[in-house]
C-alpha cells in the first residue's frame, strides 16, 4: 500500500495487488481464444432408426424440367456443349435422392442475380454514415 498526495491536496492510497499483471494478460488471452472458437451446438440423437424419407420423383423432375426449359439455361448448357437429349439421358440415370437434391438446389439459383440490390443498399448506408459523421463533427466537404 502506497500513499500519494495529488495536486488538490487529497491523499490517494495506491494498492498493489500481486500477480495483477499476469492475471490481466491471462484474461486477455483467454477472451481472444474464446472469441476465435466456433460455437458448437449439440442435440440428443434418437436411439431408433430413422426411416429414409420418401421423395416425390415426379414433382422433382417437373421442377427440374421447368428450369431446363428456360432459354437462358438452355443457352448456357449449349455453351458447355450439352444437348437437351444428353441431359434427359443423364437425368434418367440419377437416383431419387440425387434428383431431389438437385431440385432443392435449383431453388437457390439466381438466374439474373439479385445481389445488385444488396450492394446498392450497402453503398447507400455507407454514404449516409459518412455524411452523418461529417455533419456531427462539423466538417464540410466542398466540391469545386
């Protein structure tokens, strides 16, 4: 314990805690490690066998057929060197699970890509934040 007098005439007691520096660094390293580690979730696994799901092959084939009939998809497949008949022959060789997986992945495809809207919104948010920060700090940007 150390006594120290500050400029106002007040007396301040400084307390030295042993190993405080080591504890501080330990906590900093521990928080960094915990921040890097991915979050893991666990769940109970049922003890009974799970029946394999039944896939509706006709509905999945209809979904795939609808996408294959699009002009953009046909042009792209032709660019890769595939004909419509080759694709139909390959589709007949796929299992029900593979067809179902393909039908599910087709929904995720964006033919035209609608990511431009997200980019525009992000740019607008950044511009508004910059303008707000400049306004709050009292700075002005003059374009000549």
